[in-house]
């Protein structure tokens, strides 16, 4: 049942939801909460996904790219057909919002539902740049470059595979995979660094893993074993309490989006988990500010929508007393959020829509109080 997969593992093919919408988003269409100011920060990205600030103070952005023109392979098949190329890249943005290329010509693929696959996130361990790559594998036209954690050479920009996530996915099945929502070559989203280790999550299977710098991959927890098919997406770490926090997209293929059914999960380093907040909707990103307040990026809160339409993305802040404070609304297909060293919040806009060819943007949000 292919349409079901588009919504969950199809987190990475969210663009199908926007098939009839091809307009860029401007900051003027965004509604900001009291004391909140939103302005454009940088433009010219091709499907920007995850982003992090580096030790140099610059913002590094993972761009999935636009696929390519090489037709689907016939020696390996899957539920989608992919046209592949080498259009994915990693960009660096300076304080003035000027973009430059760190690494380009990376494998990319576009499926028959206009879902773009490539580099999905970045993270730093010391001064070394790592990236989460999900645009490879045989079915996506790159059999020699599997979904993986890669390291980017600081001088040449060349990628080196550190950990093969495809091989891990095949050899480490989860307890409760959804047979109608199964991506055999892997479907990964979000990469963070904690100390000298990396962590990433597989929405398609509910797997949360630790990746060492020598390439070892170890499961922290199989979330499917306890919660079933809940599609975990957003990932962060609280340095104060030492725990991880994961929020989920949710599976809503049958009735469309039902707001308030996504949760925030607390995960201990030993893999113990529990729900700590509920009432969220279609979460794609979470981030702490320097006051230890958690911000949540929601793709949509519109009942019945097929995940998202233009202008339905929003960011809220979770308050200690249980309230959710609106920060901004009216975002177009936002894919990730991160805080900068300046204390401002940054969000990728048009990060998973059909608005490609350089129309992805990053917005800068200044929050008073």
C-alpha cells in the first residue's frame, strides 16, 4: 500500500503533499507571537533539511538536492522509482547570511512522488563535520554509497563513510515493523553529537541508535517494541539532565492529521523511555534554548490534512507548567530548527516541498522575554 508509506517513511517524501503548491514562502506571510521578530536570514537552498552551528560560528546546512536524470535501476527494486544524480550538498552560511559550499556533488535521488533524498542533517564532534546521508543505496541509484553517517574532509569537502546504516538496518530488525511502511534500505532523520558520539533515529522503523567515530552502531532503544509504529523524528539531548528527548510525527494515513496525537519521549542513556508531554502535532524538530526551554517544530495542526499544506507549519514553546506558547505560525514546509550562539532560533523553510531549484530559505527568529 504505497500511499501509506508516503506519510511515515514518506517523511522523506513529504513533498508529495505539496504537489499543487509551487510558491516560495516570504516572511511577510508568517504570524509571530508577542515579542517575536522573524526575518529572512539566507536563501538559495535546494530542499534544506537539518542544520547546526559549527565551532567557527557559521551555520552548516544539509541540502537533499534535486535528484538527477539517471533512470531507475532494474537490478534492485522497491516501492518507489528513483531518478538519481549528484546534486546534494552541504552549505555554510556566515553571519551576514551569505552561503558558500562546503561539499557538493553528493549523491541525490528523487522518487516518482517528487520526494528528494540526499544529505539530511549535520553535526560536529570537535572541529570535525559529520553528516547523515540518506540519498544512497541500490534502489536510489547509488549502490556504492549506502545510507550512512559520513565525515566531510575540512580541506577538500570529500565524504568518507563512517558507519553503514543500510547494513545495520538489514542485520538489526526491530520488534514491530509495519509491513505497509517498510523501507528495507533505511530511512533516517536527524543527527546529533553528544560528546564524541553521534546519535540518529529511524522514523520508518522506530529505531534510535548510537554511532561511534570508528563506525560501530549500537541500538539505544527500539521504540517500536513499546509504542508500535509511531514514527519518531525529532531528536535532541538535554545536557543538564543527561537524557535524550524524541518527538514523533505519527501515522495518519487513514483519516488525515488528527492534531494533538504526537508526544515527547524522554529516553535515558540506557534506553529507558516514557512519555513526558502529549498534545503535539506532526513534529519534525525540537531544540532547547539557553534557558533550557524546549521549542517544537510542527509540520501542521490542521485536522484532516495529509500532513501539511503551505502556511501550516508552526513553532511552539513547551512551558514548565504544561502550556504551549505559540512562537510563529504560517511556515511553509519547515524541516528543522536550531538555536544559534546569538540565542536566536533558526528554521529551514521550504525544506521538503516541490519548491526546489534554490528556493529553500532559512528564517531567523528573535524571541523576547
